[in-house]
C-alpha cells in the first residue's frame, strides 16, 4: 500500500492484514526491514531521553508504554529504542488491546510499535491489557512499545511508562539535511538559515528536509523550495476546518467545513458554483458524521453574509485573502497556498471523510461544466501525490473503463497534475498509459491517448507518438479527432519538429486509416497560432522549410487526404498568411498545381495570373 512515508521517510511500506476467527482485524506495517533501514534511521534520529528510558524498560521486560502527543516523533523514538534489540521493526494496529495478539502476528526476533492513541481501551491503561502479551513476546523473542495519548492514565504500570520528550525540530531538520545532502554543505547551511518560521514538529522538519533534497535534485534552489512551504497555512487550515475561533469551538455546522473544502477546489469560479458544490458535499459529510450528536447540516449563506460567515472582517478592504462579495456571482479570492493547505489537512487529518470527499469529487468530474471538471481533476491530482496507488485504484482505473469520454479527460488531467507536482512519477504514469494503449479495452485506449496529449507527451514526445500510432491502428474511426487533438497538444508544447517527423512516418503507413489520421492531425495543427497570431506551422516552416513542406506534400498527394487539409490552406490564404514559400515548394509536385490553383487562386510567381482550375472546367 502506498502511503505518505513512514518514520524513516520511505515512500512505500508493506501492510499485512490479519483477520481472526472472531472477526478481529490487525494491520502490520514494515518500518525497518534490514541494515540499510537501520543505518538511515540512525543517521537522522535526534536523540532524546525518551529513547534511553524506553530501552531501560524493554531491558527489564519486553513491553514498554510511551505516552506522547500527536506529531511529536513518538513512533521514530519507539523505533530507535527497539532497534537496540531487534533488526526488524514493524508497526501493528488492531481492534483490541495487545493482550489479544497471536503468534500468527508476532514473528520471532522482531520489534513492534503498537499505535494505540485514540483507542478506547487505551484511555485508561490496565495491567491485563498491557502485560497479557508478555509470555507470547518472550516465546517469540520479540519486543513491544505501546504508544498512548498524552492524557492517558495508567494504574500500577509506572515501571513501564515513559513520558515522551519531543526532540528539537531544528535538530531533526539538521540531521535529515546532513543525511540527504552529505556533499552539499552550502545548500544545507542555506536551508537551515532560511527556515523561517522554524518547523513546529519533528515530522514537519523531516518533510521539509526531503522537500529541499527533492527540489535541489530537480534543479530548484533552496530559496524556491522554502518559498513554497505550505506549513504556516496548514495551521490556519486546521483552525478553520476545526471550526474553533478565539479558543472556543463553534457550532458544528458541516456546511461551514464543506464550504471551505469546496472553495479550495473551485475558488476561481463564482461563489454560486462554490455554494452549490458545498451543499452537495455537506450532505455527504453529514451522512458520515450524523451519528455524532453535535453534527448539524445548515443552509448556505449568500451575498454580504458570506464574508462574515467565513470569519473575515467585512470592512477590511486591505485584507489580502478576500474581497467583500457583493453578489454570489462574484468571485471570492483565496490566499495563495491556502487551497493546497486545506486539501492536505482534509486528507491527512480527516481520514473518515475520504469516502465522502472522493464521492463528491467524482460528482464534480462528471459535471456538465468543463471548468468544474478541470478543477476537480486538479484536486484529484494533488491528492494522488499523497497516495498514488489508492487514488489510482479508487478513481482513475474505474474511470478509464467508463464509456464517458469526459471521465477519460479528467483522468488525464489529474495524472498530469500529479506528474507536474511529483516528476518522479512520470515513468510510472507513462507505463500506465502504454499498458492501456496496448490493452483490449477501448475505453482505456481512449484514456491513454488523452494522457499522451498532456505534459507526458511534451516531456517524451517520441514515446507518446508511438503510443498514439498504436491506438490509431486499432481505433481509427472512433478516436481520430481525439488523437489529432493530442498530437496538437504535443506540437503546441514545443515539440513541433518531432511531431512533423512522426506524422510524415504515419503518411507512409500501409494502413489507409493511419494515413487518414495523419491528414486530420495536419489540419488540426494548422489551427494553432502563436502569440502574434501567426500559424505555428508557418513559424516552423520558416526554420525548417523542407520538413514542413515535405509533410504537406505527403498529405496532399495521399488518397486519404480528404478536404480538411485543403480547407486549412484556404483559411490561411483568406486571412492573409504569406504562403509564397510553401506554395513554391508544393508546386514542385505537378499533381498539386491545379488543386492549389483551385484553393488558393491562379497565381504563379514570375508570370501573369492564369485561369483558375474552376474557370478552366467551366470554359471546357
């Protein structure tokens, strides 16, 4: 299962699910599996007294209890203590207390971290729940650290209980930077100097260090990475989503939370779109939370009420986050980065809302308004960065098999956003597109061709054009126009010469329908203009006249040409585009002289005008 990373910063962890005969469910996650993991963990661990105290408790017995708050580095500290006893360490969670663990779950010579914060049995620890597994641990030569909430009470377990002391986040940041950038002392020093405000938690510090390392690997500067830090806005997003202001909880009206989420996704649209989408999301969230006695489902506010309802001063004209909405058709600007922060907090802090959120975004993906579909795709792409495999199986694979081409396009847009935010995913997303292009499912081939027309095709045009030709061999009549549009997207992305060469090869195909698609692609390329209004094909002709003229000649002399390429030439002529150079090269082919006279007029350079092809036929 793909996750956001574990205590030592890996992007992938393995999860094993055990179910007992009585219906109990246990999940076991790999944390440390060998010497490489131990070395990485020790290189980044910021020592605290908690580790020493846990090690002492595990020496006296095989169980220790670590009392810690959220996001305090407790799991990392537990792993550090267990690493003194075992070379393999795993995290286990389940429905019951550790006393219910079985030999099937506990493997020999292994250390286990039991995450119990939030579990009902762990609010007040009792000896049987904690010590009931000691004999099993001894028999399996294993050790266990149980992590409980900071306000947990424990009776007669003082010798096992350790109060966690979080490490200094700046120390954690420094150690992670030193491990990730061992040969770049300058970048490490700059990252430490520019970390303002400093990270608040160990996890935040580790994430920041990884962001700096990834940014440098992609050619970005430390300053650019630091400038994109969303952490301060995540704190604001958490406050808004928790509906707590001035230290007091507000009335739990789920519409408020739904509006903030919908606003984060659709903030570039008028408020009426946001309100409509928020009401739909609120109803779905209410189905999830209606068992809670304090959950309410109110009505959406409108007009001037909306500003005060969002908690912003209505008369503060200089505020950088909002403008006072006079009407629901007005847009409500959102502070840069806040939308990203809201989605991040919703995904990681409100796990129970995942199903409702994805169901709501799926509805937006099928909206009749293409703007709504595009914005939903961007949000889905951001969520796929957090958990790619889960999003792929939950949304993208199912949509790729749908008969709705709008869902194929949303899937392509979403995966493009994922690749833009996480370039390391490029090869994997390309592999998915290639597999769908080769497959037997026509809907997935339709999705793949749209994926090729995104940044995938711009970054690797040869691979994308091979995939498009493969689809053209199977689905020429049904997907001719979408293929032409994807080819045009690759061309417009700056890959003009590569596209023209590929289309020239398509024109030489023994398959008539591939040659017909090449003609349609050329007509689609002719519709593209540059910033100055000049057709992009003619701009390329100025640089590589033989290449562009050769493609036109191959298409226009083909029996599968059709009328669209000729109509494109006529459109250029009518708008005043200078076709002198191109026409001279095309008229070197005798078969094209009369058709060119028909579509472009009876002009010959260096001679008097002669009768057009139409006029000749009429007089005859």
